[in-house]
C-alpha cells in the first residue's frame, strides 16, 4: 500500500500487483510488468454496478494458469490492487505451490483503473467516481459468475487471495459475497481504515531498532539536522548531499514537508519490504535491508548522522538505477493532476483518490514514538485538496473513512473461513487482524517478517515464521476446501 509523495514517480507502493503497499514513491519504482509468455485476457465489465440503468461497459484484464487444474478442483483468484497486475505472479509465488498440490485453476484479475484496465476515457476526477473498493468487489463477483459458466466451473470452490489492499479486498469479498467465495487468504490486510495512521512510523522505529538499537536515534538526529538546514535555507547543500534532481526551492510549508516525506519514504519502504523475496517481480532494491540502512547509520567514518542519512539515500538511489531524487512538490502535484492514462504517476493519482475518498492511511509523524519529523496529517490531507479540489478537505476525508469502516466493519469482521497472515515488522499489521476472531477467522503472526512475506516464493533466508505460515495456510486450505 501506498503513501504518496516522493519519488513520485515513485509512487505508491512498490512492488507489483498482489502486494503494493501504498508507498507513494514506490509507485515510481514499480517494476515494469512484462512477461511476454503469459497471455492477457479481457473481460467485459460494467462501469457502474450500482445503477441498472447505466449500461456502459469496459474491458478488464485478467490472467490465467490452468497448468495445475484438475477436474473438480478449486479455483484460486488473485485479486489485483493499486497498480498494474504483474504476470510474474502467474508463474511464481506461494499460491502456485498450493495450486499444484490441490489441482487449482489460477486466475488473476486486475483492479479497475490500474494497469491496462481502463473503464473510462481518462482519469478525470469525475471519472474516478467509479473507482472504489465496492465497485471492485462487484467486478470480482460478476467476473466469477460469468467465468464459472464459461469455463465449466459450476462445482468448484473459489478461494480468493490478495496482499495489502487486495488482502483487505479478499476478506471483504468473502464477507460480502459468501455465496461466491468459499474462503479468503487476506495477507497483510489493513481491514481497519484510518485517516491518521501515525502507528505506521511507530512500527518503523521498532523495526529499525531490532538490529542496531541506536539506529532510530541516529535517524532522528539526521532528520532534525535536515530540518535545521531547511530553516537556514541551505538549499544548495541539501540538493548536493541528497542528490536532488533540481535545486531545492522552498516556497511553502508543503514544499518542506514534501522533502522530509520523500526522504523518510525511502526508509519506510526498506522496512515495509525488508527481506521480502520480491526479485521475481522485477524489484531492484531488494538488497537494501534494515541492516544495510542501520549499518550505514552506525558508521562513524561517514561523518555525523546527517551525512550517514545522505549516504543511505544515495545508496538507495544507486541500487534503483536512479540518477537523482525528485523533491519538488510542485512537480509532484503537476503529475498527480495529470488525467491521462499515460501519466507518469503509474496509478499514484488513482490510489491517492482512493485514500482521500475511502481509506486515509496517511502516515503522519504525529506520534512521539517515531524517528522522523515534519510530516503532519495536515500535509497529507492538503494533498487531497491540491490534487482533487478544495472540497476534498479533512472533514470530507474523515467522513468517507468512517463510512468505509461502517460498511466493512473495521476490525470487527463477521464471517468465516478467512486467514489473516501479518508480518510483525510490517507497519500495516497495526490495522490488521492480529488474533483469532473465531475458530475459522484465523490470524497468523509472522515474527521478524515484513509486508506480504508469506506470498513470495520460498527461499532459505526466510525467517522461520514465514515457512510455518505458508504451511499453516496450506493446512487450512486443505481442511476448509473439504467442508
Ligand atoms: C503456470 O505455472 C507454471 C509453474 O510456474 C509454469 O510452468 C507455466 O508456464 C504456467 N503457465 C502459464 C500459462 O502461465
Ligand atoms: C544484525 O543482523 C546480523 C545478520 O542477521 C547479525 O549477524 C548481527 O549479529 C545482528 N546484530 C545485532 C546487534 O543484533
Ligand atoms: C564505513 O564506511 C566506510 C566508507 O564508505 C567503509 O569503507 C567501511 O567499510 C564502513 N564500515 C563498516 C563497518 O561498514
Ligand atoms: C500528462 O502526462 C503525459 C504522459 O507523460 C504527457 O504527455 C502530458 O503532457 C501530461 N499532461 C500534462 C497536462 O502535464
Ligand atoms: C494522530 O494520532 C496521534 C496518535 O494517536 C495523535 O497524537 C495525533 O494528535 C493525531 N493527529 C491528529 C491531527 O489528529
Ligand atoms: C470542507 O469543505 C466543505 C465544503 O465542501 C465545507 O462545508 C467544510 O466546512 C470544509 N471543512 C473544513 C474542515 O474545512
């Protein structure tokens, strides 16, 4: 899932489709999802599921792998999220190992308004009114109903999978469409939505302290030094030290917050995906872990914490093959206002719309127990107004987020046969289900693991909690598919 700013182009969450994770900058760093050997398919979908009189339709992209399909076997549906659906998931990932053992047909449906699934001519704010989790769930229901018929799957049980926002969608789909979904595996799913997600950075602080206990303090000192240099208008120095793409210009408090956020997001991204086995998705910076960051932050030969922080940022840029870091709020807003499908924000505008109108999830520095400074909630909400218009203000965002919790129930999920795996160093687990709610609403906590860790292909370096989570998920799949 995402946060918006920085690398804007960076956008939202790095990573590919089943698990984005909402980091704005990360969007920019999205791997290019191309896997020519996996064919694309198209499905005719209604624009508006909630008005029978509206007959407009569009083409939604999906992928299929029937290699393991056995007659009478289940159907596995991977739900797409806030970015292009990455076909790499059709040939890799834990779900395919379950499919092989259980004889499942595998499908992945791209989320409306992301990737190549374009319901409207452009992404003007008026058109984005058709972008919502409720419409997305109705897309899935219609897709399932038609595909069942088309592929002769009348007797098959359907299992929905997803990670991060699509993890929430999978739980919500099982809850709202229990006659269609037999069970859901809702990995790293923030099922409670919240405007002011200040707990995010508390988990970042905790995770940073695990290997080097003084790492958060060093980052705090560095962020404070950056703030001080901003007050002193040392723009050339900041531009050079952090390799900014153009000379830093500060004309408003939003410019300042944007720079601080852009820097912080680099660290958030490292923590959120620490050691996740994401290389198969085309992610470049998997070698940058909490330990790499904190080793640099502890290296006195690099100078004061400020210079070590600058070194961390430059190291991350280099690993991603980026020449410089974009820290211009003005440019960010320009890109986010671009309503063409080809816009460089790669889904960032669409995700921003969903955060402003459904979820919030704004990672503020409003908690005392975190190492960054200068990124208040008001900065995030101001972005909603700057991008979509003045009516997208705090009261609108707050009301919308409350409606979302009223509709889905927040942490008070009612239902059955849903699994909630969460990594404990993943900041998103703070909005997820962390204890069993009943005998078949099961929480799986993974010690030392990051965002969506259980979904990635297995490897030896996985913390032991991850293979045991995968095994437990498989056990529950086997058991529940027989009920
Ligand atoms: C399905 O997945 C298997 C295992 O990764 C792979 O060998 C096969 O090529 C895939 N088929 C399609 C159509 O993607
Ligand atoms: C940090 O992690 C590395 C690699 O896992 C380990 O070798 C080292 O002992 C850890 N250091 C501390 C202080 O925990
Ligand atoms: C500290 O940084 C210096 C300069 O980059 C490097 O040569 C040295 O290996 C680093 N020390 C540690 C302990 O990582
Ligand atoms: C929007 O983005 C496209 C693709 O990057 C670009 O060609 C176009 O000029 C942009 N439009 C505006 C108004 O910035
Ligand atoms: C955000 O939440 C934190 C922690 O609960 C709280 O201290 C802070 O005041 C909140 N910020 C706003 C603007 O409500
Ligand atoms: C938000 O905008 C609405 C009008 O769209 C206005 O009535 C309301 O007072 C505004 N709230 C705040 C907190 O500015």
